[in-house]
């Protein structure tokens, strides 16, 4: 088991887990779209449904829209057996969709996080929240044209922490 504090956020994202053109128009559809980006769950509809159910339950508690057009959907409980390592799926929506954020700004940047343990999830969420406070990073993510750019931007932001 990797120590989360030593695993870079940029190592948890890959070009296959990045969608720069989300097409959904509501929260549930976006969650579906993000879950379909997870290579480890491809061809496993039961696992995808389990994850979607957990994500929706978490959203019912309160929105994972953290403001500034960013949402960090994640399940509240450990998803033991679904994934062996933490995974971040990044999605970007051109117009943004209402996501119930405290500032009411529609979410355009989505970081879906799945981790096998609660400790990993909490550590990764904290680091993601810290790097995403930077308005320049958010602007750059909105402008990125290639998945590799997204990974490089996150790596650079994390190195500045």
C-alpha cells in the first residue's frame, strides 16, 4: 500500500481518466460520464452502479461542489474491492452545470476521486483542495487542450505546495 502523502496527485490521473468535453447537463449524468472514464471498472456494470450509488449518497449529504466552478465528487465510505489504488478522474464541462456549490457557481472542473481506504481519500481530497485554491491553476485547467497538459499543470501546482 502506497503512502498517500508521497503519491503525487499527478500520478493518480492518466490521459485515459481525463475527459475535456463532458456533455452532460445535470449532476447525475456527469457522475455517470465520469464513472465511465475509469479503466479499472470498464465492462463491470455492477461495480459502476455500486460506485454511482455511493457517489449519489454522498451528494445527498451535501454537494461536493467546493465553489469557484470546482466539484470533487467522491464516495464517503471506502470502496474496498472496487479499486486497488486511488484514482482521480478529471472532467471539464464547457458551460458548467449547477452543482449545489456554496457560491452557486456552476461546476466546470470535476475531480472524481476513488480510493480503497478512507485515509487515502481524505489525504488526497485535502491535497486536491489545496492546489485548486490557486485561481491561475483553475484558469489553466479550463484552457488546457490535451490531457497531458492537465497532468503537467497539476504536477506543477503540487510542486509549489
